[in-house]
C-alpha cells in the first residue's frame, strides 16, 4: 500500500531534498567525476538551510593541510538566530574519506582540474550533503559546441514529435 505521508515515496523512504544547485558549474566545467561530501555546520546554519536556499554560484573547494574546504558559499543568517549566527561567508570544512582526499589532492595538482560544488541537499537521514565534481575548465569554443549540440538535439526531438502526430 503506498505511503500517504507527504515527501515520502511508495516504499515509505525519503529521497533527497535539494537546497541549492550550481547551474553554472556544468556550463563552465567539463565534469568527469562526482563525489558526495558532508559539511561541518552549526545548528543555526542548518536551520537557515531549512528556511531558504544558499548561494553556490561563485563557490569552489580547496585542499589545505589534508582537509577539504568549501569557500565563497553564502548561507543566509537564521532569522531567529540572534547572537548564535555565524559569519555567512565563512569557510566550511567538508567531510570525505582520507583516501578520497589524497586521490583528489593528487589529481588537482595536475594542470586545469578544479573541485567544483554542484549541488547541496538534505539526504534521506536529513543530513546536509554536498555533491562535488572534478572538472576541467571549458574554453569558449567548447561552450559553443555544447550549446549547438543541445539545440540540434532539441530540433531532432521536435521533428520526431511532429512526425509521430
């Protein structure tokens, strides 16, 4: 029997609830691999994320001292936080396994690779997670090629849809 509770699927489990997406990341970078990381946040930051979204557009990740840090992410201050609110633009530590950090550090040292945040969401256990992508920056002609390919695919789908009517 399907579940009647809102936000749950037919099997009664919750899926992920997206908080924010970095739409420009896939436009500016060619993403080759993705990772899921946890974030070290304060209580008021989590409450603020439940209230409204954050900004991931100009954010990036760095590796310093064997730790991964999320930089330039703006999480709005919690409306009822008072003195417990922290700096909205502070660096936040990401939680990854040691082997993942070491392999990422080795790959990021090669020229042209970057660690880009793609999406922030609540997982099925209501923990804040961040989807990271390892990508190489696109040149302008690569972006044009992708836009032309997307437009041609759209034209083909439209033509097939008109043909099947």
